[in-house]
C-alpha cells in the first residue's frame, strides 16, 4: 500500500486492488500446479470469469469517470499528466492479456508451458499496474479529485456491477479482507442491503466452487 496519507477515503480502491491481487495469486498457483490440470481448472472455473468481470468493472469506471477528470486537472503539469497517460496505456494492455489467456484456454494443444507464460505476463503486468497506481496515480486523485467526482466514480462503479446489485461482488471483494476494511465497506450499506449481505449474499458466495475446490484440490 502507498505510504501517502490520503485526505479522501480510499478504502474501496485499496479493497478492490487487494481482491485483484488475491485472484492473481490464486490464478498463478493454479497454473503452477503439476498434480492438477491448470488448463482444465481455469477453463471451467467460475472464478476466472468473475475475475475478468470485476476487473472490467473497476477499470471501466476509472476510464469513464476518474482518469478523464484527473487528466483535465493536470493538463498543464507534464510530469503528472505522464502518470495519467501511463494509467491509460497500462489499462489498454490488460484486455489483450486477458484475451491471450482465453485463447490459450481454448487451445488444448498449446500445452501448460504456453499457458504458464501467458499467465505470468498477466500477473506481472496487472500487478505492476496496481503498484504504479497506488504509488503515483492515487496521490493525484487525492490531490485533484472533488467529492463530487469521487461520488460519480462510485456511482459508475455501482452501475457497472448492476442496477439491482451483483450479490457475489461484495463477498468476493471482502474475501480475506481484514476486519477494518470489512467494517468500513459494510458500514456504507443501508440496513436492507446489509441484511441481504449477511443472510443471502455471503452464504451463497461461500457455497460457490470458484476454483474447483469441490472437484479437485485448488483453493477457493
């Protein structure tokens, strides 16, 4: 996590980044297995689709609302503008990386070595982007974003999750999160949604066999 002291609440941003890192670690572990078939696990895992969906939600909201506004705010500051341009370029590299994984999963003849190389590039690329964003870009968001911009960013994020809400998203986000982060995220929910989280969404998520736990030895 960045050593920057933020004036704005960045809890959700760091929670999402931590969830994406958790999934990257899981995907890398599956790919490195020799006793199981990584191709079969990832090809059929609901966890891989959830990872892609939620990554697109996060990056789509940034690209639509957050980065354009910060880019405008730093337009006359070349060094800071270069950071935002780097965010755009790094985002553009992620989709081809995901597509390459999907292509490898569709090509049984490619072998585990090819899949491992492609996953390795994805893990390094997205992991590096998350670090870069935390080390440099979030300080610019903190400096230049208004409360209204951050509200619109959150609203765009929510819209992309789904107008009625995606019941798996919050349990996925908070899977493995510490008590402070969990309390901060759940503290934003109105009482009916909080009740739904505890009574419906979280129990249903626990039953999900995201990474083949019930049919193999991958972890969930």
